[in-house]
């Protein structure tokens, strides 16, 4: 089974976008136009991505350069989402801490061959989900630090270090950031059939091959997001990974 670009796909896309915009207006949600912009960007970006990937996947070196570019975009996206653009080096550290061990494991165990055709889709999925985990961790942690500044200051007054006081405020928020990833793993095959599973089936693989690929990807995502969240929490506690307003207010 394949889905070929053409009139049926174009019609379905337009109808789905119309349904989304309609529901935005029925629900009186703000910025319904943003859905149109997002849809147009998705079409353009995926079309360009298809052309680029087709051109580079036969070369391992070019595929690695493409993955570096994708990871760079992920870092830029997450620091904008958490309103901490100047903290991009530390966001990079947190995300690499989650991503690199997972890549090393899948390569060393030879579950994924070191080819562009294999690495680009797998590492791309892992990088995107690592970005999501980092964004959720930081957004929840930064919101807690703004809302519970009194608790942070109380911790300092009791003799806690800055890192300890920050930990007391944000630690319970970190597991919340991991809930979407955990739910994705728990419900795979029961509630949802994730992308890697469907991709292998559409590509002609057997159900067993599809299941193996999806389990690998899901557990890789879980490991990468968990590691990224833990490292990000440490970097927040040491006042490295912070937006400008919190960096100025969280004095030891």
C-alpha cells in the first residue's frame, strides 16, 4: 500500500484543514490563521525534505550533515519555545546527552545499519521527540520557578544551596514532562499504531518487522527524553539553562 501525491491527497488535505479552522472558530480559539500557516509550512518543508533526503541518503557523510542540520533546527525551536534563546548551548548539551547514547546503542547492537537510508528516519524521529521532551521539561520547570518563587526563597533562608532550592521547586514537575512519552509507549499497538510501525508496513515489511522497528524507536524515545529531562533539571539547578528573567532573579 502506498499513498501517492495527487488530487485525492490534495482534496483530503484541504478538507482536513477546513475542518480544523472551522473547529477553531466554533470553539472561539485564538489564532485560527496559525493553523493555515502551519499547514502551508508543513507542505513546503516536507516537500523540500523529501527532495533533500532523496539526494543525500545514499551518502553517509551527507546524511550525517543533514542530521546535524535537523538537530540544529530542533535546538533553535526548543529554546524559542521556552523563551531562553541565550541558553542554547546548554539546551544543546541536554539534548545531546539524551540523543547520543541512544544512537550509540542502536549502532553498536547493529539493530540499525550505519547507512543514510536507515539513520535519517530513525535519528530524525529520536531528535524530534528529544526536542519535545526538553521543551516540556523546561516549560514546566520555568513556570514552577516563576509561580513558586516564595518556596525557592524559603529554601535559601533555611540554608539550602541555590541548586537544592531550585530542585525542591521543580523536581516534581519533571515527571509531568515525561507523561506524553510514557503514554505513547504504554498505548502502542492498543490505542495507536505509531509512525515507524505504519512506515515499515507501507514499505512492504512484515508485521513482525514493523513491531520490532516501532519497539526500538519507542524505547529509544523514552530513554532519550528521560535522560534529557534529568540533565536539563541539573542544568536549570546550576542556573545555566534559564531564561533571562529567571537567571537574574534566582540569586543564591
